[in-house]
């Protein structure tokens, strides 16, 4: 992906994306990647934090069978981990899935990616999965294809995947030690037998590692997912991270275990706890030192449709899809136009680099104090002015103000849904979601704001500001920044700077 | 004699894909085994394939009518523990 404009160096300002740990630093993660990989994930909403604001993806549920048992899964329901939480999905035949993909791709031109993630293991259903990919590849070659797997059947189909131009594969690798594996996987189906214990785990691990190596050899991008299970593999995942990176995986996504008694899983029933947010963050941090980590994963359902955090699946049920009359060729041309204009928009947003304070607020360069950069969010419906009610915002534009001027950082979408039972309390309100979205920002500028959100924003350390309603964004931000400078709120706290200033 | 599938079947297709005799078919609400074509995998495999891949305890019955995968044998959850948790959840 192309990078957002770099943050001012040596500051502790949060990175461009949300920095809450549930959403986030993948732009940083991407910065370490070779340009060739970044170009390939540029419009992939699951891999690029920035792209997920512009492009849509969909999953099709064509793969019901599985060839292993995980202790966090109950086959009576969809898998609660590995990107397919809790909701039983509509199983589609390959023909239905292809029709649905083509219908969505014609109606949601932002669509760039189709994935098969379940509800079982896609590669344990090779005919259903591969024939779906083949049909989409033939009829909509502009759509990127991706698949996730436990890895057991992976080496057998690596060549098929490469041939169908599938350039993103996610392997769930929870361990590289069979002793640990035996505590996660009670059995596998292998070589026409059910095999248990360490013997089973050893085979699975070998197949996962072999599959990873074979994909990398064929230049297929590999992401590794790991489920963090406290007391089982939490201490072990740093080693997993090192190994998969050394073999060429381009991203590692550590997800928290989801285990509730009601799910009827081994871990749920036996009282295995999930990691706390802090534990997850700590592990992600300790892995990120030597691995590109992905933190904006939303653990989507296996049949999700639309932009991340949004599900338009109800618009594309099979009965509706059957009735649609679509010109596929025209749809593809339209998609190309839309994608091009998205790319132009993204380039333009980056070019609106820094608007200097001089230009905006008439501050002369020599009057500038050494101050730190501050992130501010804006609620706007467009036209470059602050013209939206705080409560109506479904996304905020984030700007960075510093002594160098005002710079657009990027949009942040407010999640339409809670992001998972272990990530938030049930019934998180829209206000709470707004505030979570604004983490790292120190002010929010909007046309109007209610009393309740006002108080809660202040409690969260974010200054609400309705004084610049209907004013141009950059000028308003510059004005607020200068007020903050005046009030000493933007002073640099570092001892070093103070010494310099007094010297 | 033949293996058979009970109404605990979750329609995951796994057995359907691995049966060497194509003896498994989709019925209206679940998969079923054709008694005439099931060979218990004799001559093809050491173990009955449907019983070896099925993820649901009690869903496949042996020719003798016994669960091929009794309670606790696949999930590792001791049946007593499961009963306790179920009772506790139902009492909420």
C-alpha cells in the first residue's frame, strides 16, 4: 500500500489509524514491507488500515466440512474464532456463490476482494472452494481472491491456488510444538484415519509449515492468524511469530480466544479464560518487534458483505440475487472506473500535505513556539467545512496540527457494530463507539454537540468544540491549535527540549 | 450391514465427501446413508470413513446401532462436566 504522509518524527503522537489496539497500527506494519507487497495489498481492506475506509470485501460460505477439531470450535455453530464468529451462515453452492459475488461486485463497485473462510475449512472442501474461485476468476478477473485455512490440506492445493491467481492465503497457526498443539487440537482426519494427541498435532504443524513454505516459493502472500489462549500458547506465540516471519509470512494477526460456556466448546465448558485486552496488547507488542502485526482485524462473519464494520448481506440474499439482471462486462468496467477514482482521491488526500499556519492564521514563522503535534477530529458532510452534528457522524476526518501547520491524516469510520465479545462490553452505545474511534485525538470539531457527549468526551480527554461550525476545516483546526498553544496545552514536556529552550 | 446417521447431523458434508462408495446422500433435513451401498468401508479402508471424520458425537451409529463416537470422545469434554454446565446455564 502507499503510505500515509509520515508522522513527525520523534513524537509520541498516535499513528494515523485508530490506536486502540483493536484497530490500528497496520500502516506502521506495512511500512516495513517491500514496496511490491505494499502495492499488492494497497486495495485490500483486511490488510491495509487505510484501504478499509475505501474498499469493500465479501466472504462466501461454500465450505462446510472440516478436517480437524479445535478446542475453541463447536461444529454445531460457525467457528467463533478464525474470522468467523458466532452466526450460522447461509451455505451456498459454488454456482450460487459465484452469482452472489457477481451481483455484489456489480452493485457495490468498491468491492475489491472475495474471500472463502468457512464455515468449515475451505481447503477441506477443495472441489467446492476451488470451483467457486475458478468461476469468479473467469468472470471477474479484477477481483482479488483470498482464502483462510488450518493448513492441513494446504500442500495438496498450493498449485491450484497459485494457478487461480489467489495471492492472499491466511493460515491459522497456533503453535509449532506438538506438546502445545495436543492441548489445542484433540484430533485431525488424516490419511483416512482419525488421529489424536501429539501425533495429530505434529502432522498438522508439519503440514502448516510446509504449506507456508510452498506458498512463499510461489509468491503467494501469506498472513498467519494465531488465537491467543492464556496458559496454553500465550508464551509460545512469540516463537511462532519469529518462525513464520523467517519463512516469509508478511503479516501476523494475534487474536484473542473467544470462549463462553454457552458456545459449548471445550474451552468454553472447561472454563478456559480469554486474554484481557492488556494481555493481548502486550503479546501483540512483544511480537511486533520482529513481525508485522495486524491490529485492525474485525473478525468478520463468514458471510460478511461490504466495507469493514458494515454488513450489507441482507441486500444480497439468494432470492434477491436470482432476480438481478446484470451485465458483467459493464459492471467490471464500472468497477475499474470507481477504483481509479478512489485511487485518485487517496492520492489527492495525501497531496493536501501540510497547510502552513502562516497561510492559514497569519502566524509568522519566527513567532512559532516549539510545540508538539496534536491530533484533532472533524465531523463533516463534505465541502471542506465543519458542518455535521457530532451524533450524526459515521466517520471522522483526523488532522494533525503542529508548528508546521495542519495536515490531513485520514478518515476514521465509526464501527457500526461492537467488535466482538472479548473486545467490548455488550451493548456498547453509539456514543461509546464514537469515543473509541476518536482515541488519540485531543479535540473534536463539529457543527453541534449534545450535553451528554460533551461531558463524556471531556472525561475521555477529548475537547469538544462547536465554536467553528460551518468554517473551513484547516482554518478552524489552526485556530484551535493556536488556542491550545496559548493555553500551554501543546508544550513539549521533554526535559531535553526545556534545557534547549533555557540554554 | 450399514452405518447410519442420526438427527444430530449438522449437515457439514464431511462424510459425504469421503465415503468411498458414494453411499451418503442429502435427505430433506440431513445426510443419510444408503444401506444397500454402504460396505462399512471394507476393502477400502481400515476405519469407516464417515465415523472417522464426523465432528459430532452420537451422529454416526455403527451397524450394531452404537454411537461410533460416544459422548466426550471427540470434544474431550467429560460428559459429567458438560451436564453440569448445561444445568447451570439452564438454571440462569
